């Protein structure tokens, strides 16, 4: 979907997350208007707030960042490639952080979990599977997300024991 964005900011908001207060977008837009191309803020995930105090305003840290806690100018959308395996939010945040000079950090909770399945790994257990494609390569994820990243291919669901062990260790 982000391929279709031709101006402005890109903000991710999972279906089980919501804006924390009514002025969330105003705060993000104000930072953008100041010339910041990448904006980070705090996210409340259950009882935990990420990034933690020690990691806020620093390089993104794996397992202490949330994809719902950042916005960036559309011109950097090619840097935001979501791969079909765990910790994608960290990889996207890190790549944006490393490549965008003008950054801002809002030290407030602007998004939060709205009571869905966050943290329960429900989606991993029930919706994501291993696939092999006719173009080569193994994929792990939800079928519709994988299809959105690879065009003109066929894929077949496979069992975990058919996947090379080094790929499973990456997860």
C-alpha cells in the first residue's frame, strides 16, 4: 500500500492499536512541519512503554521499538521494506534511523494497544506459515502479505521441517 503514497507522511497503525489521545496526529504533523523527516514517539504495549527511557532518542533497539511509534516522509518509503518474518519493526526503524538525517523524538505516548491480541503471539500461532515460491526462496508470514511483496509467482505452504534450519534460527 505504501507504494501508492506520493506525498506527506507515512504512519503505521496496526489493526489492534489506536491513537492514545485526540491530538496525536497534530503533534506528529507539527514535528514534520519543523523539517523532521523521521519522527519517533512512545508506544504503550500492554503494561510496557517502548522505547524504554534508556533507549529513547538513541538507535532503535530490537525488542524495544514498535512499528506503530514512528512516522516518516514518503520520499523514504523504499527504505521501509517489511520482510515476512519477526522483528520487522526493528529492521524498518533501524534502516530509517540510519539513513534519515532530520529526526525528532516526541517523549509522549501517542499510540497504544487497543486490547486485541498484542503480545499473545496469536497471529504467529494461527495465521503465519512457511512457504516456498517458484522463484526460489522461503518465506514466513501471512499469505496476503507475502503476495503483496512478490509479484507473478506461485507459492506452496510447507511444514517447518522442510525449511533449512539456518532460516528458522533467524526467527
